[in-house]
């Protein structure tokens, strides 16, 4: 299993890194379109769609991604990012409700949420990349740092369960450990302007280190919500992974669940500044 995970990870890196650093913007847009399409198929299954409908839903997510890009309204993408923030607020309410059997009403609500969440993630990725490769990568690093810190601190001293019915492995101690690691990296990059422009340096230039600390805390919280929301969806339909598209890693959503709410928030802040 470990060897499979490593091989899959290396293959993904060999695909993604050249697109990020060397290829024209159209290549990244194409990669984002594929991610939204595959993520849409998985999301459709997680909200209870069956038969051919997950495929139809995947195409609908892709069409929504393209439609938002071609919207003639100047602030259209900002509206999409703002709508995504509202949708993640709804997701937080669903998390507070807890695990229940997926009903037709839930499937309908989930379908509406996904048609905003996934295109917003796609466009946010392109907006962050447009602000600089360092801006995109450091927004992702924030999420990865929070995840790594949470894993190791949770393993070492985790006692109080964060959401026992949704994700029993997560603890409050782990969440705090992840937040501290993300904060350490974020404030260091903001204060030193290393590798600038980064997402942290852009925020620091407009609001100082206090703003960086506040926004980093917000994004870490958003990453936890994204992770827990996917876990909630999987538990409601009795699935362990969102799919088996990535051997050893599960599905596409299993890899980007924490990024889904973070990138639209991070892109929205970049557009404001």
C-alpha cells in the first residue's frame, strides 16, 4: 500500500509540477477542468446519485465552470467566490447536524452546493496562479501544514475528539497543532518576504502580521471544515473513499477536500487587495 501511494504521488507530481511551472495558463486551465470533472463525478456519488446521474452531474459541474468563465458580468467570478463562502457556511450547518441517512432533499441540496463549490475551487486556483506561482503554492502549503501538524500532534497527544461521529481520528489537540504549524510558516513568510510574492506576503503588505495571523486562522478553520464535510458525505452513503481513481490515495476529492473551501477564500482575499 505504501509503495502504491508513493508511485501515485510521484506520477501526480510529474504531471502537475511541469504544468504549474512551465506550461502556459491554458494547460493549467485544462488540468483544473479535469479535476472539476472527476471531482464532480465523485461528489455526485457522495450526495447519493446513482446510475448514470453522477456522470451527468460531473458534466454539469464542468459546464458551470466554463459558464462562469464566459459570464459577461465583470464581477462574475467575485460573485462565484462569495457564493462559495456562503455554501461552505451551509456545509458547516450540515456538519453541526451530524451524520444522517442521505435523503432526496439532502441530495438536491448537495447538488446545488457542489455546482458552486467545485467551479469556485477551479476558478480560485486560476486566480491564485495569476497572482503568482508562489501565491498559489503557499495557499496550498497552509493547508498541507495544517494537515501535517494535526496528524503528528494528534497522534502524540490527541485526546479530545473534534467530531467523533464524523471523523473519529481528528482531535482538538491535533487541530491546534496544525494551526500552530500553519501560523509559524505563514508569519515567517510574511515577515521575511521569502519567496515573495506569496499569499502571506500579499496579505502582510496590505494589513501587516496581525491580518496574516487572523486570515491564516480563518483558512485553517476552513480547511478543517472541508475535510470534515467530505467525511460527512462519505459516512452518509457508507463509502470509505470518494473513489479509487488514485491508487493508494482514494479519489480526487480525498486529496483536495481541505483545499476546496480554502482556495476560494484565499482568492477572494487576493481580489480584495
